[in-house]
C-alpha cells in the first residue's frame, strides 16, 4: 500500500480547517488534495469518533438505539 503524503495530525488539522468555516473547495485547493480525498478522510475520522463513546458491553445493534442518555 502506498504511504500517505500527510500524517494523521496533518489530516486532522485539514479537517478542522473546514470545520472552522472555510469551504471544502478552498481547504482542498490550499492543501493540494482532491475533494474526494477530503471526504474519504472525513468519513474515516467521523466513523472512529461515532464509535468512541461505546462501552465494551454494547453491540453494534445497541449503537443504533443509543440516544446519548447519561453522557456527561
């Protein structure tokens, strides 16, 4: 597999640039990446974030019923 040109920290910084209010097109042009690459990174990071609040006892089926109750 080809090694990425960007480190994990750089990818997260690029995603945060877009969250800070810049448009996706501007962020991609500034960093020299394709929008499809940006959205692929975004999907990978968000997938990890949405599963980070699970407990070891929860199954994938419990995740769909999770309503956030009890989160502090």
